């Protein structure tokens, strides 16, 4: 019996060492090849997101390859026109921005003049004229330069190599992932350790539930919010309203960041553009309604309240992923956070059942 216990202990340690080594090797592999993995990761994510739709077509007695082709055609018919329309809108909005920047600066200076006068009264040594001159000469030029850079990136460069690789490689990877997704899952299941197979499958189902609820649901929330903010700000008459509103909604997958940044930028633009308070109040109302809809209807219905990803954990994952792997890191941050969250919860459960916690 002691020999058996010792053998099991050695075996457990060997298994842990194997999985730890495999995990370190995988992390190193992703980090070293981060510059070429983007289209492959994008294709895998597309395969994961649209696998349920392909499954519905196969349940209608459609061949899996035909179902995959049909799903990709539907996806292309939606995504490609949307991207072309979005690029045109952004280019037009940035052209408007470059043209009206001097007017914005002059308007802000005129509205800030009473404040600068009061500050000079309170602080006699303050040189208000130099502050006005600095803002007028530098800020306008910097903002115009920023707008021109953004416009050139979108209409001219936009990382041509990465864009071409995304357009050419991603659909191919997505096709094979969609067609062979179920086979891929079965192959992975067949490689699982037999003793731990049930526990691993339970954790995998929990991870899948969490990622499906968050990624598919949050994607829908972002698109709806972006469309609402863009339309609302455009109806208010805000210059750059379409661009600022849509971006605010799209980056709302980062908790609070999208809404707060979009609200501040929209409010600043409204103060610079409008002379009356009504349009400014309208901008506030647009964001207030958007937050009400998101908190009470969109997120509970589309994402669900029991996804289990805390906003702080999501923000940390996105920040860490962006710093380590750039845009690729942003794409895999939430799935990685979901996996780590589930594994930590199960590790804590096992710890509370262990002799170390119970002190037996």
C-alpha cells in the first residue's frame, strides 16, 4: 500500500509538471508568433461564433460543407458592406473634423474667456493672453495633424500586410474551423486523460457557456449601442456624431470606458459647436437613454446576468492582453479571462475540500 501511494504521488507530480511545461511552451509560442497569429485567431473566433448557426443548417439535413459555405456567404454579405460603409463614414467625418477644428478652437476660446478673466483676477501673475495664444496656435495644429494621420491610416495605409492577411487567410481558416469544428472537438475529447475527463468536460462546458454569453451577447450589445449613439448624436446635429457615437458603442465591451469617453468627447464637441444649451442637453439625454437601455434591457437580455466575468477582471484582461500582444491580445483577452476564471473557481473548490483547508 505505501508503495502504491508513493507511485500515485510521483505520477501526480509528473502530470502537473507535464501540464505546466505544456502551458509555458504554449504561452511562449503565442508570444513569439504574435505578429502572424492574428488571421488564424480571427478565423478560429469566427468558427466558434458561427458554429451554432452551421449546426442549425445541418439539423435541416444540409451537408456540413454546404452549411459552412452558406454561413460564410451570409457573414460576408453583412460584414463587407458594413466595413465599406464604415470606412466611408469615418473618412467623411474626419474630413469634416479637419475643416472645422479652427472654428472649434475659436468657439472654445470665446466661451473660456470669462473663465480666464476670473482666473487672472484670482491669480494676478497668470498670463491669460499667453494661454489663449498657446491654445489657438498649438491645439488647432495638433488636432488637425491627428485628424490627417487617422484619415491617412484609414484611407491609405491601415497596415496593408495585416489587412491583406486578414482578408485572405481569415476566411480560409474560418471555413475549415466551421466545417470541422465538431470533429475538432471530438479529437480533443479523445485526447483528454481518462481519469480527469469528466471534470475537464464540465469545466469546458462552463467556459463555453461563459464565453458564448459574453462574446456573442456583448458583440450584439456593442453594435446596438454604437448604432443608437451614432444615430442619436447625428440627429442632435453634432459634428462627428456618427463617428464618436459608433466608436463609443463599439468599445463599450470595455466596461464604462466606451460610454464615459464617448460622453466626454461628445460634450466637449457640443460645447465648442453649439451656442445654446438645448443641443448640449440633448447629447446628455442620448447617453442617459443609452445607459438606461444597456443596463436594463440589452445586457440582461443579450449577455445575461450570470456570465461571471467581473468588469474589473475584464478591464485588466484587456489591458494586459493589449500590452503583451497588441490587437491579438485584445481579441483573446476575454476568452482567456473566462478560462482563467473558471479554472480558479474550480481550484478554490478543490482547495476547500483538501486537507490543507480542512486541517485534517
